[in-house]
C-alpha cells in the first residue's frame, strides 16, 4: 500500500476496529466511542471493504472475531500506541525534565 492509498483511509476506522476487538459488541463499542450504533456498523462495513475480510461473525451474544481480526489485533494495538506517542511526544519526557526545558 502506498502513502497515497494510506492518505485515503480514515484512521478513526482503526480506532473503531480496536474497540470492536476489545468489546466484541457494536453497541458497547459505540458507547465507548461516543458514536451511534449505525455509525459503528458503517465503520465496520468500510473496514470489511478495506481488508477484504468479514472481521467479525455475529453470534447471539456479540461478535466473534475472524482469524484475520485476531491475527492483526496485537499489531493494531502497537500501531495505535505508536501513533499516540508520535502525536504526544511530551508524554515521553519526565515531568521534571520538562520543567527545566521550557
């Protein structure tokens, strides 16, 4: 995937997938993300199209992640953590050191 392809992907979809993998429920994920259930379902539909995988199978008590979804879960968590560090670099600097630098 090229950078141009990546520029067309809404990174919020990855956050939504992360929460769906944790919650295994559209309604609980929607609640945690402060979105409607239909918005989370729409995000899931877009994720399915992007990945070419169903990602989850509906069950009577929630969602069952596919093997692909389980395979990428750990890497997705790492990626989101890395993005958080990239966007909040001051959180890496100890508070005492920040006080002297600025």
